[in-house]
C-alpha cells in the first residue's frame, strides 16, 4: 500500500494498552529517509481537546471518519508500514499544513 502526506491510516496506538488502534495523519513526504519502512504521523481523536484541530467534512478529499474528529498535533507517532492495516482517507493539504505549523510551534525554541 502506498502512503502519502495527507493520508489518514489506521495503525497501532502506543498510547493505549492492548491491541487498540487509531487513525493517524501522515505528515512526512517523499524526503523521509525511511519512508518505505515508517511514517511520521499525528493522532486523530474524537475528543475535542482545546488545542485540537477540528476536521470538517470539507477537509476530507476522500474517506472520512464515522464521528466528528480532531487532529492532535502533539500526539506524534512513527507507525511502521507493516503495522498500517488500511488507508482511511486523505485530508486536504491546508489542514496538513496547519497541523505541521502547530507541531512546530510546540517544538521550536522561543526566540
């Protein structure tokens, strides 16, 4: 299965006990040094935390989620390609860019 930036994939969740999985928004592009083995991704959730980015129906290029969902830019994971069970859809580039900008705001040093 080919996975690209903006894809939402289903994979294991290292933040939960047991075999629970969740959808992950893939942030890396083809420049990722191990892109054929793993991805850089952030979690999607149905919990609308204050800093979460809401996903509107219009943000989906294809696919979707059964419930209102949010991107959690702080919940970073590097799912292995072998652990991705399926592609759930693709989000518009604008929400991917917004997610990356928010993630960078969390990790860039204050100047």
